C-alpha cells in the first residue's frame, strides 16, 4: 500500500505571543522537507546491529504508546534490528491501561537503560531535555520524531518535528506507508485511537495529514477492541477525582482553576482539565495535583491567542519544568524532601502566575464553580 505523497505544508501564521512567556524562543532544526523519504532517512541513521530502544515521554499517553509501537514495527520490518520499547512513569488513565493490556504491549521500564549497553535510542512524541522525560542526556539518541514545538536546538543525526501535526502517530503512519510496511489490526487500532484521542476526534489542533492517516487506518481498525479501550472500566477513585475537581474549581472570568490534592495517577490533572474546559463560559483551565513527590499541573485552552506550552513553562519557572502544545500543556515540579512543606505556596505561585498571564487577575479570588452565578462573573469572550 503506497500513500499519496503528503504535500509540504506551509507553517501556520503565528499568533501574537503572550508578553512574558514569549521570552522563550522556539527553535527549529533545519531539515530538508521531504516527507516521503523521512522514514528512509530514519532507517539510515540507525546502527546496523546491536540494541535499539524506542522510547517516549514519561506517563505515556495513547499517542506516545502507539507511535512507539509503530516505529518498533517499522524498524523490525525494514532492518535486522529488534528494538524494545521502554517507558518511564506509569500508565495512568484506564483507557491507556486497557490499550496496553488489550494490545499485549511488551513495555519495559525505563530503568532497563541502566542494565545494558544501547547502540541507538529513538525518541518519539517527546524530545530530550523537554522536561517530561528523564532520559539521561548521555544516552545515544539517534532520532527524535515529534509534534511538540521544538524549544531548544537538537544536534542529533535525525530530527523530524512537525508542530502542525495533531499527533505523532500521524507521522508514524506516514513512515509506514512510505516504507510500504503493512500494519495489523492491533497496530491500526492503536494508531487510530492515538489520533482520535490526541485530536479529540479530529476536532482539536488537527492537520490535513491527521485526517489522511485516520482514513488510511479506518478499514484496519478492530472496532470491538476499540470499544474495549475507549469504554474501559474505571476504578472507584476515578469518580472521587471528578468530585474533587468540581468541588475545588474556582471560576476566574473565563478560566477555571482546580486543585485535586493527592492524585492517583499523574495524568489525572489532564483529564479534569479537559473536563472543566467544557464549561460554557470557560476557554481556559488549569488543574493542579500532587503525585508522590511531585506537583503536576495541566493547562487546556480552547482559544489560541496564547501559547499554553510557553505559559506552562513560565508557570514552572524556578521550580520545575513545563511545556507542551499551544492549546494543551503541562508541567511538573519535583519536590526535594526539604521542600515538602512548600507544596501549597508553590501551588499558589503557579495559580497567581496563571491568572496574570491569561488576563483574569481582576477576578481574584475567583468564584466557586458550584455556586457561581455565571451572569455575574463577566463574559467569556472579549
Ligand atoms: Mn502527542
């Protein structure tokens, strides 16, 4: 099966940058844009023999998992290498656990890095130094394939970063098609689910390439398997999470901010931030939580006048790391033991920075979501 040649895409017009978060620049590695041959170039930079590892960001989401699977499949099909997939953190959301179980993913913990020599590491849906991966810099990274905006220069043998794409899985689909490597129903279902969830059913930050990949996969999807993933049974504490999210949420004009307290998985904040964003008056959400010895937060925007990734990075400044896309982003702050008593004050700083950056500081201290009279809190749109 050969794909139609993906056309080079003009980069989208840049939005005005927020005043403060604009201090970080976006770097782009020069690349000869030849989408048909990107997969070929990737295969060329891999070692001819030895151990190859495919990895992604910590606490992987469906896009990270499916992209790892696809690259492992591609490399197995076109070389004599037998790459392994290793991930850091945990599989949080029930859907992600179902994906891993149903597809019988052979995932190694990222600690595997320490126990043997690696000849080449392929990173997908993530970039070294981006803050959401603890991959040591000394590791022999040979390739980065991602759709997150590139925030720092990467001097690596192969870099393919397409920030206009909705999902890294879409890039992986293009690689498979360009190399004429077939997918089975499991891989197709994983990739389809990745594109579907990452773009919220092709509704959020989606490119023509994502739609093409979506339709290319469609006939290969196992829909019963898909159902078992998307409608996975959820544990009881999931409901408590929503209760805490709603009970703690405060409305600041067009922004909702919630603090979940202790969370069962690091991606809980993202899930509640997505949920709160559906409020009819709200175009921005920020959700914080505490996972083990980390403060984690997620940001979601429905408006695209500010870059959520840059704001996330500014929120975490001096404490930890943050980043992401223009409308979905997050960060984490690792707490040294001596700072455990500072959790609340650090969370306060994050909230105060957020309300100032998104222009809702005048609504402080905010109104409780459940008793808020929306007619008195100001209009959501300018
Ligand atoms: Mn992704």
